[in-house]
């Protein structure tokens, strides 16, 4: 039986949800989570997901 490893993590999931509220969106896909894994450690993704998102005036 093959073991299925998911790339999704709590920090990356929070970050995807946060980015998806923006007008251009960022739907949570496996590809997006792969990008996050290259860019962030788990702790960093959690911290970035808590940053305020404000549209530029």
C-alpha cells in the first residue's frame, strides 16, 4: 500500500486562505502549497498568514 504524503500544512493552509481573499485570489491547490514549501518554513508561513492584508489606495 502506498503512503500518500500531503504537502498541505497548517501554516500553508492559513496563508492560502489569506491570499485567496484578495481580488486576484490564490485558490488552495497542491501546486500553490509546493510553492509555499519552497518559499517558507512552516513557522514562517504561519507568521506571514497573520500579516494584515490591505489594498493599496
